[in-house]
């Protein structure tokens, strides 16, 4: 026991972990220090709450308020879960822009003895924490004010924890890929993360079943691990109440996790390669601290 | 400079007009010189619009609701332009040093705001047309226009009131610190919701819709939908004529308030020596 604790605390001193934790704290301070606590809380809640209310009203207008139907929980939870994707992908990719253009400290980051990959991940994790708070609030609102069939005692916790761990790892890797590309491109650095998040929102069936998409768009959805992460998370949260649509119904939980793990692993490998390439290119071409004014 | 050593700014319609065109010019030419903008600024609204269309398709909504989403998605190009191309612009200009040049120039800053608005309208219109055409074709939306002149009038009045509001925000953001970005972000999804970008605002109830009418897009979208999908007038919040009248009132109020806010904040900023201060 003592040796495992010692191993854990020595691991804290590992450069990558230390960098990750410091970057997470830095990111949190940057994100949370611009306003008083009540204003900040309002900021965390208002945007995601509005986006989910848009869907609630759209759904209610058409179905005459049939909120107990399984598809409502599918839409609602998909929207709440997708907050994490937007925050993680956008957070990591924009951290590069903020550090380089706004705080103008990119040169210091890349000359300090830290792990740059872990730093990028850490900056994104701070945004993810904000996303988690928003998603929990939205889900709580759903349980309180709408008939969402969510019962924590009935959650499939092993499936939920596994899908979250694997899925968010893959999504973070995607954020690193976009962040790395932001290091070497001079234009649209603020838009690429949003564009990818918007495209994934459409193709992964976050707020509607993939069945309603044209076949060629469904193929894109099937190729993305986020599709399987959303499905696995919904099943873990809703249990037997989860709406099963033909496109993913033939996947059992284990198969979903296997596909998700494979996709996440692919994203992680690609992110490491792209990150190393981007840092090399940025340093070689003197782009590491460029000011694009975008 | 006069005998008492006081400096007066040059004024006059000619100076105002030249300043306006000078500020609008970069916005006119930027889409031509930097074509890749077109992809990002049409791709994003198109993706969001499509997602909401598929939600309606998933619950078997009547076809006109898909048209409502397309119109909402089209007008979102203008709202995003007002938020990020108008409201935030003076703040960004301050951050990158352009505001110093504006302050030193002999022209009125109001002309700069008007130039930003004119250029922004033209650029956003090109994006909006793209989204409208692609989404209408892709989702086979059918429009039944009851009156084209009325539609054009509503559209122009909506833009006038909307960009007047953007000018007012731009003046207010001059005094903002690094919270400007986050505050501005708060005006995205919440406004999509309260203005009924993707559903008839009437469904939110009369008083909610009435309060939301302070945002010109609430009235503009509602009126345009009534004119474009004339099959069911019961979907409208207020009669189109009333909405036109209210849009005229909003235009006048926002333009007047933006002028007052800009003059006041510029005076306070000069007095305190903080108008071009970058706050990080």
C-alpha cells in the first residue's frame, strides 16, 4: 500500500503529469476569473440551457408536448452530452490561439522544460470541467422539469465510466489535432474548432437518430467514434428506456465500446504524430509566436 | 486649433461619408481577396441549420417548419455578424491598436461604426444568400410569398434595427475588459431561443414574445415567415403591419442610443485616459 502511494506521488512529479495539472489549473483560473461567481454561474448555465430549450420547444410544438416519448430523452441527453465535445475540442484548439495571440506566451511555453502535449490537454481539461458543470445542470433541469427517465441508481455505471473515459480521451485527442494545426496556419484559427464541432454535431446524430440522415451522411457518422460514445453514454444513462434506432441497435454494449476504443486509439495516435509535426514546422518556419490578428 | 488652444474635430457630411466608405471598404473586398472565409462563414450556419432541420424530420414535422428553420439559419448569419463583426469590433480594434488610429483621425467614430455596419451587412448578406439557397434546395423548401415589396421592406428594416443595436453594443463594449468576449457569447444561443430562430416565437406565449421583441430579429423573423409562408397566418405573433411599425421604432431608438452611448463613452474614456487602454 505504502509503495503504491509512493509510486503515485512520485508519478505526480513526472513532468507530463505535472505539466498537465499546472495547465489545468492555469486554464481554470483563466476561464473562471473574469467575473464574479454569480455572473460566472449564469454564463455556465445560460448558453447550454438556451440550446436545450430550443430543442424542447421545437419538439413540443410538433408532438404537442409528448415529452415522455423515448426520442425526447434521446434528443435531450444527446444535446447535454455534446456540450462536452464542444468544450473539449474548442477549448484545446483555442488554447493555442489564446496563449499565442492574446497572452503572447507561446515562446515561453515552448522554451520551458515542460511537456507541450500534456500542456495542451491540461488547458482543454479546464474547459471540459466547465462543460461537465453545464451538462450536469442541464441534466438536472431535465430531471426536475421534464420527464426524463433518469435514475442514478439504475445507471449502468461501468458502461458510463468506461465510455466516458475512452470517449473523452478520443475527443481530447481530436482537440489536440486541431490545436496543433492552429500552430501552423495563419487564418481561421478561431473557426476550425467550431467548424469541426458543428460538423460532428450533424454527423454523429447528437440530437436526432442517424436514420434520418441521407445514407452518405450516415456513413460519415459511422466512421466517427463520437457517434458510438454518444450511443453508449445514452444507453448507460437510460438503460432499457433508451430509444434504439435501427442504425445502431444491432451493436451490443461491448461492441459499441470496442468500436469506440478503436476510434479513440486512432485519434490519439494521429494527435501525437500531428502535434510533433506541427511543433517542428512552427519552430522551423518561425511561426511559434506569430501574431495573425485574427 | 483656435486662439484658446482648443482642438475641434472636423465634421460634415462629406467627411462622415468618406470615413464610412473607408471603414466599409475592407469588408467589401475581404471576401474577394480571402475566399476561404466563404467556406467557414457559410459552412458553420449551414451545419447548424441542417442539424435543426433533421430534428424536425425525426419527429415528422410539417414541411413549413423546415422552412422556418432555414429562414432562422439564414438570418443567424446577420446576428453572428452583429455580435462578432459589430459589437466586438471596437473592443478588438482597441486590442490590436486600430482604435488609436480611429481616435486620432479627424472623422467621427460614428462614421466608423456606420461603415462597419454597411460592410458587415453586405458580407453577411452574401453568406445568408448562400445558406438560404443551399438549404432551400437541399431540403426542398417551398415558399409562398404573399408580397415581395413587403418582404423586402421587413428585411431592410430588420437589418437597420439590428445593426443599430450592434452599433449600440459596440459603443458599450468600448468600456469592457476581458469579459467582453464571454458577455458577447451569452447573446448567441439565448437569443436564438428567445427570438424563435428555429420555431414560431408565438409558441413561447404572448408576453414572452413581447419581451423578446426588443431584439429586432424576433419581429423581423416572425414577419418574414408570415410573408414567406402565407398559408397559415395563425402562426404569426403580431400582424405584419404592426411588426413593421415596431421595427421602425426600434431602428430609431437603437441608432439614437448608439450615438449617445458612443459620444458619452468616448468623452469619459478621453477624460479618464483609458479609451485605448488594453485590459488583459
